[in-house]
């Protein structure tokens, strides 16, 4: 598999920035971390907008090493800034065409395709100042896509938007990857956004990479803080296997077991992602009968972690090759005599379907 | 006594001088303003101060040094010899050189201000959209700084029309060659020809009013940068 590899060193305010990572060129890689941890600086260095010491290569294409520094305009990266930053002197069409005209050779991403994908038909002749925040960010995304980028960089593209605008634009970001199969690096400090969009996660802290790996490994891994919080969750990949129109339930195949979700999940055979919150998973040692809970999955306990300062524990479960997290009380652990290696039944009370890229 | 034939040459000369000066100033002022707005050179402030000097210096001081530079014994004299002349002083090219230096801060400052007001973001966006340095300067920086260009051009033109001291020092008062409006008015007053002085003076007042009024209305529409 080709990868995107980068290592940068420099100073960032009061601390040193020193990162080195490799990420798959398929799917969405999230650069996650608190504000001021250096995420944006790394993204800018990848784009060539910042010149740090180091190396940066997309597959075999070297953008920066000890001898070379390819300037931003020759890298072919699309960059969507936190604020849409549309050119105020050009119409929406003029903005979209700016990069499109300057792209050379075969244009794989067509003007009409992008306008259609992002729902921009009605906005083309408008001036940027007459757009809503969400519309602006959609144009900005379209403009970046039309420059025919090899890599798309998104710098917290939704953080400047209010909740409604964010909900309005998220589906476009989700549709993006599926429609264009373009590698994407997303900077975010919002784990909910990352869960919805990303398939690979780089965790940044104080100028260095604290952890890196596939999204779900990171979410359920005992070494990272994600699973400590109230909103700990797992994101699993499943295959659409059917739809029951009468009950309005979609069926997914998860390592040979069936998971039901509300609504039609997609075309049969399509890979989708589901998010299951740890608090929505309870455990039983025997297959429960006579319950309103539809989803009961056979799983093996791989790890148990008692959470400090409370009555709760995290139980890591394996279903096939994927991991699930259950939040249960310590008392239940003791009463049911649960321990790693034991086979249990996970009752899943809530499943949310993420329409983003397959993991 | 009030004759068009007598009044027109100074007006025409003034308009020609102001037009040529403004054109030259836009050509050299734009890159200079860009450099002042974006450079991190330590000489930046020295250059900015030199450009701004005419704001503070009495025009006669600038005129005095220009007279030495342009005269037969200065570099101006050497250049004048190329076309069999003796000096650049007391000639139209000499007036242009003086006006360019004298009006430069009025052109460079507004353009520099509007370049600085852009910030780096629009140019970074253009770079990420595959536009090279000159391309993004011409298609992003210049159109976005148009209010600054307009203010600069109008101020440069108007200021050249209104200058007196420098012109008197290096141009003298040669009808048709260096006798510009402001000097003509001075001349008429000296000779007690109040009628002619009135016409030219009132004309200048109307001109100044129109220039400032127009600039203000256009500026309002472009929405930035005031006079």
C-alpha cells in the first residue's frame, strides 16, 4: 500500500514541534489533538505553506527533503481553511474556476460533478458575501476539489460554523471520499467529527505524535484517553446484507453475525461504518431471550480496565477481528465473574450508522 | 487680457506633468509598495522613511538637492549630454523626476496599506490552487487592493497638480516648458493681473473639490481605505 510519509521539526510558540508519521493513502486520516498542539502547523507544512525542517512525500513523489522544497503551488494539494477564505472579488463560479483553470492535463474531477455533489447549482453567480457560512465552506471545498488535488487537506473545516451549518455540511464531507476516492488529511479537535469521517487517526499532543493507528484501534485502545470518557465508543465496519421494509430495519453483517439498524443502510454488499457507544453495550453470560433489545452479539472479552474514581469498568470485546467496548459496573463484573478470555453476549442498545468511508 | 491662448499652456503642461508622473509612480510604486508590505528585510524601515521624507521636508530642500543632481555638474547633466543637452533642470523631464520623488509617498502609502490589509491568507489560498507568485499577485493581490490603487493614483495626480516649491526650484518659469499652473498663478499675482489669477485659482478649487469628492464616493463603493 502506498503511504503518505512526513517528518517535520521546528519550534511552535514555546515548545518544539517534532513529528514523524506515515498514513495510508486510502481514506481519511485525522490529525487529532487539543488546540495549540501543532496540528495546523503540520498541515501547513504538508501543503508547503510553512517551511519546517524535514521530509514529506506522497508515495514516491517527494515534496520536501534535505535538498528540495517544492513550493505550495506545484504540490497539487487542495487546502480547505478554517474560514472559507473565498476570493471576495470573484463570484462563486469564479472561485470554483480559479484552481480548475490552473490544473494541467486530464481533469479527473469535473466541474459539473463537483457542483452537483456539493449542491452549488443555485449559487454559481452569487457573490461570496451573499452566502451563508455553510454555503461558503461548501464552495471552498468545491474550489479545492476542482484544482485536481493529489491530496486534500482540511483544517477544521467545520469549526467556524454553528451547529446547524455543521449538520448541513457534514454529509457533503462524508459523500466526498466515496465519490472521489481522494486521500484526505483532516485536522480536528472534535472526536465526534473524527469518528464520523476518519478511518486512520494520528493523535497529536504538544508538538508530537502521541499515537497513530486505524481509528477503532485508537478508540478502544487502553493506552489512550478516548475510552475513559463518558462518550467512549467504538466504530466498526460492517457489510450491508438486507432490508426489512415492514419493520424499517436494515441488516448488517458483522463477522458472520447480524446487526440491525434503523432505516436502509445502503446497497447490499456495501461497506458501512457503525458507531456503538460503550454505555449502550451491556453484557450477559447466556444468550438473553425475551428482551426488547434486538442486537445481541457473541463476543470474547479481551481486556478489562477498572476506571479510577468510580463504580465503572471498561470491557474490551473482540467480534471477529474488530473491537467493541462495553461500559459496565464493577459489581456486575464480580457477580458474573467476567474475565479476559471469557465468551459473553453483548447486548447493543443503540447503533448509529455513519455514512462515511469504509474502514 | 483674459485670453485662452495665454491661460491654456500652463493648464495643459500641468495635466501632462501630472499624468506622466502618476503613470510612472504607479509603475514603480506598486512593486515598491508590495515589497514594503511583505518584506521582512531589515532595510524596510530605512526605505519606507526615505519614501516618506517629502512629507516632512520643505519642498525647497528637495528642490535644492534636485537642482544639484539634475544640473550641468550632476548626474543629470551627464544624462542630458546624451541628447546634446546641458542640464535636466529647467526642463520637462526634470520636472517629472522632481514630481515623482515629491508625490511618491502619496501613491506608495495607500497601496502599501491595502496590500497589508489583505493579510497572507488570500495568497495562500491562491498558492494552494496552483497559482505561482506573479499569477497570485496579479489575480488576487492587485484586484483586492484596488481601492488602494485608486486612492494612490488620485492622490498622486492631485498632489502633482498642486505642487509649487519643487517645481519653482528645479523648473523655473519657462512658458510652455516648465510654467505649470501653480507658478502661473503666482506669476499673475506678482504682475497684479488679478483676473487671470482668479480664473486659474477658482479652477483649481473646483478641481480639488471634484477630485476629493469623487474619490470619496468611489471609495465608499469599494468599501475600504479612506483618504
